[in-house]
C-alpha cells in the first residue's frame, strides 16, 4: 500500500511538471499570436502579448520586433501619446533596426498629433521640427521622405499660426502697427504656408487703412495670383476697384 502511494505521488508530480512545461508557450508562437491580434484590430490582446515578450523574454531575438509592434499597436489604435513614447524608446534602443525609418516617420506623426493645434509653449514642436530635419538628413533616400516633407510643412504652418494668432489679437484691437509687425514676420519667415497668405492679406488691409494705397495694391495684386480663399479674393477685388 505504501509503495502504491509513493508511485501515485511520483505520477502526480510528473503530470504537474509536464503541465507546467506545456504552459510555457514558445516565444515565436507567442509573437505570431500578437501579430494576428494586431491585424484583427484586437489591440488590447496584442498589447498584452507584446508586453509579455518584452518583460518575460528579455533575451529573446523577438525583443526588437515586440517593441516595434507594441508601438505600432498604440499607433493603430490612435493612442498617439503612447505611440510617440514607445517609438521614441524603440529608436533610442534599436538605432540599427530594419524598422528604423518606419519607426522614425510614425514617431514624428504621432508626436505631431499628440500636440495641441496651437500652443503657447513651442518647445515641443521645435524639437519635432529638428527631428524631422535630422531624419531627412540621415535618410535622404527613404521611402518615407514624402510623408516627412508633408509633416514638415504642417509643423511650419503651426509655427506660423502661433505668430499669426498674436498678430490677429492686435489687429482686432485696432492696434495696426503691432499687428503689422507680426504679419510681416509671418510673411517673411513662413512664405510657403497658407497662414502666410492670410497674414499678407491682413497686411494689405492695414496698409489700406493707413493710407498706403500703392503698397496695398501691390500686395493684393500679388495675392490674387495665389491659391487664397475665395472670400478674400472678392474683398481684394473690391479694394482694387475702389482705387
């Protein structure tokens, strides 16, 4: 009876050990499951899987992939603040990765979308601007260059919008000279932005109000050749007809 009990105990221990071993899923299988969840839009499950690989398999060859796809999971679910943070971590820790260009573009995109449209503190957007310029310098032949050029244009326009907003406050208060300083700055420093066109239009109006009719005429005639808003073009034509 005692021998039977010992054999039963050994059998139970072996079964428990076998069960424990079977529960440890191979990392490659785990990673593929994470990719499947991501492709199916099951972001919570994908996030759990990639985090598990990162924290439970730190020496795995899948660590780099898991970190990239964790960031990609946040990016696809439009949690841009977390996507920005995870892509930033990835770029710092895997600078030679095959994903580095894609991660760089998605980091910049998530960074921009995590920022308010116009903010008093421009430090972050200036940081992003430097990152985009650095990316373009390091990867002149990147397939993501057109997207980065588009992001750079948006960043430039946002910088212009801040200065324009300050000028608009003075303009609405009737402080023409102070408004003129801001509008001239926007027109000169950000000439290729939509905001610069609007600033130049208001600059023309200020010149008109100040009696600088020839200067206003010059500005309006130039703007009529630009892709400016229809209502502005109509106003400029009325100004010119009244000369």
